[in-house]
C-alpha cells in the first residue's frame, strides 16, 4: 500500500514513474468535451479530469 501511495504522490507532481522491464505510470489529462445522447438528443458536457495511465513494457506483452 505504501508503494501505491508513493506512486500517487510522484504522479501528482506531474512526473512519470518508470519500472525497468515492467512499465510506466503517468498522468493523463482529459479535456472537457461534449457528448450527445442518441435517444433523447440531450447534449451534456463532461468535465475535465486527471487519471493515472499505465503503459506496460514491450517485454511483458504476451503473444
């Protein structure tokens, strides 16, 4: 649990956390966007948010 807290703290400072031969954690900033419901024709706005993204190393990819 302490490792995940440390990763979250580093990512919150807009840094990347890289694990050799495992992958990379980084901060993904999503923009504000508009979506529309096809049935009700209602248009809504989705608020911008930040999420954590993990990209695994090519060594871990299983064929």
